[in-house]
C-alpha cells in the first residue's frame, strides 16, 4: 500500500526554462523580505525549473538546463507557506526553502526575468493546493459517520400502494373500409349512427382505454362501390 507518497505517480505542474538563484542574507527580524537586498544583477546560479507533484506534496526542482542534473529541490506541503514565500517589493522573486536528502534545509532566493513566468509558477502552486484541499474535504466526508436518520422505505408484509398514472392522449385518423388495431381489441361498439360514438378498447396488457370515435360514411364511387369510412379516434395510453 502506498504511504507517504511512495509508489505514487509524479505529475508535472509547471516548467520554466530559466530561473535565477541568489544567495540571500539571513533573516534577522520579522520584517518583510525585499529582493532589492539581493545582488539581482549577479545571480549565483541559472538553470531550469520544474514544478511537480507526487500525491499532495509539490516539489520545486532546480535543474541544469542541458543535462537535467538536479541542483536543488524544495518540497512544498502548503502554499502560501514557509517553503515558498513572496517578497514585498516584486512579483518576480520568491524565497525558497530547499532540502537535501538528509533533511537539512536552507533558504535561497529565486527570480524570473519575465513577470508571466512568475505568474505561472504562482498559479501552478495555487491550483495544486486548491485540489489538495478539495480532496481532503471529500476524504473527511467519506469517513465521517452518517448521522442522518435512516428511512425504512421497504414494504411491510401485506402492504399495498395505489399508483395514479397520468394519461396521454393520441389522436389518429383512419380512412379505410375496415380498421384493425394490432395492440387493442374492440370489446363493445354501440350507438351505430352517424353521430359520435364511444368505443371501449383493451390493450393486451389489460389496460382499460376509452376512445371517442367519429365515424362518417363516405358515398359510393366507381373506384369504391362499397361504403368506406372515415374514422377519427382519440386514444388514452
């Protein structure tokens, strides 16, 4: 079973081809950090940055542009936080807490030549930890016991219910010498006249159906020597 990030896939959140690294003076007070205090015109190292994620932890990796060799990396378990801090006088510079394999830490300054690169770096971290927060909330909801009362919706022995089914009406008009209903059978036909008549039908499923029928005889013609009928039916389904 995967624990503490083991055997989890590493996803890439952001890649920037160039980032500058600066040695920064030790922090002597709680005052805000200013990039103007660094030697911005003489970076101590320049390389590539990759921001990756493994599980809930993000990693800011500083690598050689050509070989890809790792120069330093900073595990980030929350943002904003102590692992990545912004400076007070510029949006292009950050303070990074790097960590070696033995767990020793140091603080360095990083900066981007383009403000859009700094923006992308910032958004990549924000989006990742927004996802982490959502996953944590979903996990808590799944593990929390359901305190709502349980409803017993099962039928008791001998219990019955009554269903009221809505009615759908379909109007059909036939012109033929005979009308055949494949899904219904006529059981009664009464009031044989040229006036409106009522025909009761039953479907094969034994559903009672009523239809208002207007039967009008048509006169004989040479083509049709016998009476034909124009039948207008209204079915309820």
